[in-house]
C-alpha cells in the first residue's frame, strides 16, 4: 500500500519597509502580467458578437470606439438594424454586460433590463462602472459607484459584488471616502483589480482585493498621497490603457504614463508653450495624442511610443501621424495597411482613410454634421453613438 504524506505549506507573507507610508500589493512584474492577461481577455469579450460588453461609461479601455471590425469596407449604420446607446447629457451612461443593461434612474435607483430593481445606489452619483475578475472558474463581476450612499452626506467610492441575477448585494464589499465636489461628473476607469478615479479633477489609484474586502491606495510617482502631486492634479481626461498594460492620462498640458506594476516609473509628454493638448487614446501599443498649435491653430495627431524604462521625457518617441484631425478611429489592419476614420474640426463629413508607408489615401466619406462622436461595429459606422450592437 502506497502512503501519501501531505505537508502543510506556510502562507507566503509580504513585508514592507517600516518607513513606507502607502502600502499596496500592486507592484512588480507579476501584477503587470496579470493586467496584460486581463486586457487580452477583456478585448475578446468586447469583440464577442453574441453579447454586448460595456463595462465603462468611457467605452473600451483604449478610448478607441471600435468593436469587432474585420473588413476594410465601412458603411453607415442603420438604427433600425442595431441597438444604439446615445450619450446622455445629464444622466449617467448605461452599462451593458453579462446579459444585463444597467441604468440609473432619477432618484438613484438601479434599473436592470428596463425593470426597477428597488436597489438605490445613492445620491449625487458622479460616476459608475464595472469590473470583472477572470481568475475564478466563473467570471466575478463587481459594480463600482462614486456618490453619496443612501442616508450618508459624504461621498464614497463603493464596490458591490453582483449576484447571478445581475443585482448587487446589499452591502458593499469595499469602499473608500471621496471628497464632496460641485463637479457634475467624475471618471471611473476599472482595469481588472486596478481602479483609477478622476474626482474633483484629481487622479487617484486603488488596487481592488476582494479577498481582503479592501481597496488599497497605490502611490503614483512617490510614497506620498496622490493628491499632493502635480501629475495627479488638474486632470482633464479619463485614464486609458494600451494592450501592453501601460496607462495614460492628461494633467494640465502634459500626458503622463506608467506601466502598471511600476507606478513610480512616471514618464510624460509636455505640450510646452507651443501646443495645447486636446485628447488622447491608444491603439495597439501606441498613444495617439491630439494637439493644436497655438501659433497657427493647426491640428495635429502625434503617435507616441514609450520604452519599458521610460522616465520623465526620456525613452519616448513621438512622431507626426497626420494633420488636420481631432480624432482618428482605427478599425482594421491588413497587409501593412491601416484603415481608420479621420474626423476634422467642425467638419460635416468624416473621411475613410487607408494608410500605407505613412501616406494617406481617401477611400470614401460619411456625413457627420459636425458630430465628433462615432462608433464602429462590424463594418458599420454609427454617428452620435457611444456604443452599438448590430443585429
């Protein structure tokens, strides 16, 4: 008879230096690789034609509004053949995932598939979003909300576990206090366990650990509170990520970045006295930065790549991508050709461009009536839409 002996494995412990002010587990290559895997899994879910997958008011983590485009040909979308989500001026944008459409009513009530759930998320809701953890055998979804919980006068970032019926559990699994603000809107960007908030124009970063029911504050750049740092003040954009796990945001006239897992490796692109930065998004492993020349009012799109060890203004290569655009929506690549929609300032038409060896070739154009928000889904272009699913 063969006997098997088991030895109890001691739990691996983590020790921090005594002088550290802000302690978190969100450091190292393992954390970076974990996020890279999450981004890959999320992109697969985002492109799944069977189910919508909209976890954020901002759309895709890259900021590039494209779903499952597999063709160089693009045609105007027909609203009667698709479900469209239009951007709302006052109400929070809808979320759509795991077969449920999430909305917030006028009194802060949660509406699920157009049915009132009787769950109230609070008042003065500034932002909301969802995240999913793929580590389990079955994906675990969480709903995150910035606002004043029912019966409270102070704002909080609250995290609720979602049940199989899509309804959040009554008590939050984690939460942290947030400042009260008169700003109408905040940004909440969730990349797996990594939660970025832009609240009262300040950036903060939390690492979500449901196993310990906690949101760990993560220090950016140095071991001091994030609200004290220049890079986390006067933040004017949501946080976006590239496919390699590097995050970007705009603060003042600079765009800052670091690779997740190494939040002290801050690098930045400065607009200086000549340029005003307008917006950012990523595509593949590049940052696309839109700016206007203060001297001649020309619009430019710069493509920026960051080395792994980029710090300050070192290790960044920025090159002109094109001129005269306020947004380029990338939707297809093949045979060293890149296809995208080029939007010009105050233009009534958008141009479909094929780019090869740095040269742009006009393929066709679409009427936009000056609207800069478009969405591409499986070969269809929808104007004035933040998310779409064709039939």
